[in-house]
C-alpha cells in the first residue's frame, strides 16, 4: 500500500490529516488520528500491520515523499523505473510538460504490465497443456504394463 506525500508544487498531505477508512464491518469511519498512530495499535492480540515509513524519491526532477510499508530499495527501484521512462519520453518530446510525460510513462508501464500478464496467461496455458500431455503419456505407459 502506498500513501503519497507530494512535495513542491504538487501539494502536501500532512501526517496528522483526517483519515477515512473502512472498518471490518464495511462501515466508513473517520478519525483525526494520524496513519502512524493507528498503525502502532494492536487489537486483542491481533498482529500489528507494518508501520508505513516515508521514502524520498525523485521522478522527472521532482521530489516525491512516499509513505509505504515497502522496503526503501523496492520503492527506489520503482521510482527509478518510472524516472527512466520519463527521461526516455522527454528525449522524444523535450518541450512536453512533466504532467504529460508522467501520464505517458504511466501508460507505458501499464502496457508493460498488461503484456506481462498476457505472457503469464500464455505460459500457464502452455504448462497446463504440457501437464495434460504428460499425464496422458503416463496413463498410456501404465496401461501397457
């Protein structure tokens, strides 16, 4: 889960801001508690959820503070991937505003994700077919004995 604190001209989300969430019963609740205060509580012996931490990254030359439970190295690798896409697009369209470059970068990454999902589905189908063939061959071999 990512919570974003945008720095610079993109706006700021403060740690103590009012937060809405959905409780276990599906009822929307609202509190003045910060995310940190809620995350540090335990409920009747239930294991605590990991506490989100802030990580500062740069994408397209803009500083972005991201609150997440993910490790810093993972967050940095995601930001580096997006920043690389933005840089590639910026070379093709040097006068394009950063907001458009970011939208195009997100579309590029979404396309990569969709392609990867299609490849996973294709490989899953291939594995299923190969497994079926192997079971058929095993059945034939055992019936010939």
